[in-house]
């Protein structure tokens, strides 16, 4: 049995994974970072575009680790990155979906 197999079979491994999910849920910015990471991971686009988007994500994460980090500005940058990733994927952005919903009401 390899180390990864033993780690998967340990009862604490699932608990640690769940703890990360709970922690991200407690902080809206952390949850947003996780959501963007998952979108970027699932992108099936040109490798150069995917790399540029990933580098932007890494820059945002790095800037948020600084002591003088502006969380509001980081969240705005993250929203723009998510919109660009959704546009690259071919889906409509959250804002476009909200506009459609508002027109229906």
C-alpha cells in the first residue's frame, strides 16, 4: 500500500478535508478563492490563456497574504478574474445572469 492509499484510508483524512471546506465557508473571501480555483482548474481553453488566468489568481492570493492587504480590493480583483474565466469558458457572467433575472421580474 502506498502512502497516498494509506492516507485515503485513514479516518482523519476525510475529516481534514471536511475541515478545509468548513473553514472556507466561514470566510466569504476564502470561499470565493476556492470557487475561482475550481473554475480555473476545470477550464478547457488555450494553454496560454489558462496560464495567464492562473498567474492572475496566484498574484491575487499573494497580495492577500501581505500584512497591508486590502481585502475589498482583492475581492474586486477576484470578481474580475472569475468573470474573465467564465467568459473564456464561453459561459455568461454572473452579472449577465442577474440582469436576465431582473428583467423577468
